[in-house]
C-alpha cells in the first residue's frame, strides 16, 4: 500500500443476496481479483463495501464494484468478465463511470457499439475499439494497427458478419499473407487449401466462435465466405464484398498496393496489422508501414492506432506487450533497418 490511503464506502441496493454472491464470486474471488489488480483492500458485510487504497485506485475500485453489481441483474459474472471490466477502466484512464456512459453512445447511422452474431454479442471495449468500429461502419477502407490482443481482427470479422447478415454485402473475403513467423516449416503436404490453412487458422477460429463450425462450412461451400492467401488476390476485382487483410505487416509494398486496388463497387475493406511483429526479411520494407506513411491523409481512409493499454486478453499479455515495447525491438529487427521499431 502507498503511504497516503483513503477509503470509499459503498452501499449497493437492492440488498439481493443472490446478486451480491454473484458480485463477490466463490470465496470472494472477484473481490480478490480487483484487489490484486488495483492494489487496494476490499472489506464487505452484506451489501456494504469499503475500498481502501490510494485515492485514485480506491475510487476506481468503487466504480468497478458498482458497475459489476449492475451487471448482476442480467448475467453471471466470472473472472474473465471481471478482468474485462478492469481492462475497460484502464482503457479510460480509470474513469470507469465515463466508460459506462460511453457504452450507450451510438454511431451516426444509429448502430450501437456492439454486434450481435449468430452465437454471441460482441461489444467494443474502450475508446479505441469504439473508434475502430465506427471507422469500419463509416469508411470504405479502415486500418486497425496495434499490438496483439487488442481485438483488431476479431472486431473486423464481426463487422463483416454483421454487414453480410444485414445484406450490405454479398460475400466476405478474408485474406492473409502466407509468411512464416520466424520459422521454416518446409514442405507442407496436401492440396492448395490444405497447404495454406495453417496460415489462415486464426481467421477460421474467429468465424467458428461467432457463427459455429457447421454454419461456416456451409457458407464457405456456397462461396459466401472465402478465406484465401494474399497471392490469390492478384487480378481480381471484388464488388459488394467485405474484404479483410489480416497480418498486413507481412505484406510487401507491392502486395499492399495490389490488395488496396482490389476494392470494388459496394465493397468495404479493413486492413489489420502490428508493425512490431514483422516477419519479413529485415531488408524488406513492410507494406503496412509504407501505407501508414503515404495514406494517412487520404480522404475516405480511416486509421485506428491501438496501444498496449487496449489489450483485452489476459492481463499478463498486456504486461508482455509493454515489456517488448519498452525494449524497443519487438519484432527482432535492429534499429535503423527498414522494419525496425
């Protein structure tokens, strides 16, 4: 604890024992999770709570407890949900009350900052994720750039499914460069589809999570969803399609230009990537890094830049990303080279 501490008292109404048990978790595991994350102490008796710590942390802890109690009206809390609330608070500099209000904001076309897919509801968390979803809705070409775990690809695929189910596009095309992440896998057996599947597996995982494996297989068989390596895009023109280029940091300048010029009438495109994880040879300039430099001021193109504070995976992931960023060479390339960080 810091030398200067303060306490905030909370009384939660109504004093519903089931909701309070849901809030606290088994053996108060949810309260202990908040304590560890914020370096505070939480004491409770019935519906009365006291949060003790430095003034800022005590206030944030109080707001999180109030917010979690509101959530108990409609959902069963678990450690993952508590982690997400803590993460949202961190994304908004500890002003959790403001973050709660922002959840009710709507975009200019009236759509909330959440997407309902066949199997789950996906909600934007934090200011950058909200800005990202808004950019995707309002621009024909949107870039999402930042570290792993910030939801770039996941939200883009959710947006694509939403556009398809609302008849805004006729098909979804998911594209990824077939570049090995620092490894040499050698010869891969099977036909072309089997050879490229390992590179595209993360995109399949997101589709399965939102639609279910059987529905994804049906849509792929009908060619409504196409998952393809970037090399297959040359010479094509994609109309009325939602096209996502994932792992764009591993494109060459020529490949990036080729992809961006595939955009057809009635189509939307999203480009995602992390310029700290470039797997190209160190002497080759990343197409994503080059595009950021020359397209940032082009009208009709939106850029959303995520930071380690936007990581929505396990809190350890955020600390790992921050450690690599502090080291200054997250992609293993030395400073001063074309792809150096």
